[in-house]
């Protein structure tokens, strides 16, 4: 026998007298809801309730799926988890928080105090971070530690469509790393802000932002999520450049690696400001400050993980030797002229023809007198 309370009036087959008792007030609403229902009459005890059939929509396949479809599309902001909350991660967080995005952070170093000042939620444990189901995982580690950190993330705790983004200075390496480690369910966006905490401390306007949409799902919500992340930089005035990771690395070796190399060479010279600085010299001092403020790991990563860097380093070395030879060649020419002019002058003094006091008569057959003879006569 199945209980039919409190759904007796909807699903049970009642006799006329039973309806009379229900609707006549014997079983009023208060009685049904607050009191223990009275025993059923014998002729109703074997009646079974009809099953309740309703249409249910499953909004999530598992606990890690979004509970409301299209929530990303409807929201103007994103929940972004910054993995690697060092100097550069904090630099990006300031602007993203100001734009209204929800920022979470995780790092090996305890940056909880800094995070609190910036309005960022800091997580010591990567599992706790991933269980917050961020829309975006933003990898802000050094190039050297990127693989180790990425492999340590509990990907099974994330939404399977989570967007992974990096800001590493070498893009082919980052792209290959993501494709190797990140399952195909996740989206991948490789980016590189061509600026940092020093060059972008006042504004991002006019600064270049490079990106490649490596793998973005076709669902509208996933496409919009990628666009919203890119828009965070576009609305700050960045020059948005879409290109392949291979193209980026080729250009970066010719520009960024050379810039950092020259800046670090000048740093070794320990240059000081002078009372008569020219504009060019001031720019050199700024270059030293901008490049030396970055870690050596970043510079080493530019060299180690960009296959074009060694070629540029060789070209820089050859160019420096060519310049030295050109300088030495000009110096040799100047010294040669000075040396041979002096020798010619000295040679001329030693071999100068003796002056004659008077010429002998023409055709007399006599030899030219010596200076002593001429003086005696």
C-alpha cells in the first residue's frame, strides 16, 4: 500500500462520499498540513497513487558544468583565475579588477596580503581554486616553470570547456605545451602583451597585444568568452594584432630579444646619469631600467625557447665585430697617413739637394761644386 497524503485530492480515485468529506471541510487544508492524517477507510486502503510525470531539463552533465546555460553570454564580466601571481600577474590583475572582472589567484609564494589590497581572492591550494570553476585560467608564470605549473593543476576539477590563456614571451613553446597537456575539451588562446609593469605602468593605450586563437569551441558562449577576454585589452587602447605563434616568435627575436640583450649589455656598463644627458642617452637609461627590472629567467626564456634567438645573437655578435673592424679600418687609415707623411717629410730632409751658391758656366765640363767648396770660394 502506498501513502496518498498530501496528494490524495489530485491522484486518488475517491467515492462520492469521500469527496463530500474532503470538500465539506472534514479534511481542511490546516488538517492536512499540520496534523497527522486520519486512517483511511477500508475501501481506500488498496488504492495506489498515480506516478507524477514532469518534464525535467538537465542543466549540467556533472558538478563541474555550468548550472545556467548561457550565463557567460549574458554577463559582461568574467571570472578569471591568475596562476602565477608574481609581478606580471599582479600588474594585469589591477586593470582586470578595475574593469569589474572577478579575479582569483594562486601562486607558490604567499601573495594573500597583496591580493587583498587589489581586491583579489587568493588561494593557497590549486584544488580550491579550480573548484571555483573560473571561466578563464590565465597562466602568468615564467617560461621556465610553465610546464611544471601547468601539469600540477587539477584539470578534472574545472569545467571541461574552460578557456586557458597564457602571456608567455615565447609563443610556439606555449602553444605546443598547451596542446600537449590540455585535453581537447578545453579552449586555448595564446597571447603576448608586448609591454610590462614598467612600459605599461601609466597606460596601455597604443601598446601592442598579440594573440592567436589556437582552439576555441564553436558554441556561442565560448566564442563570446574569448572575445570578452580580448576586449579587456582592446578597451584599454591596446593595438590588437592577430598572428600565428610562429610569426610572433620570428618578429620577437628581431625586436624583443635584441632589445633585452642590448639593455642587459648596457646594464653591465653600470651607466650613470650625467649633467649633460642627451635625449638618446636618456632613452638608453630607460632601456636599462625597463629590461633589468625583468627577471633573468624571462630573458633566458627568450633565448632558450625561441629557436630564432640564437640566430639573432650570432648576427648581433657578427655586427659588433664588423663595427669594430670598421672603426679599426678608419683608425688604421688615419694612422697610416700620419705615419707615411712623417716618413716622407723626414726622408725629404735627409736627402734634400745641396743648395748652390752659384751655377757654373754652361758646358765647361766641370762638376758641380760641393757646398764646402762653394763656401770656401
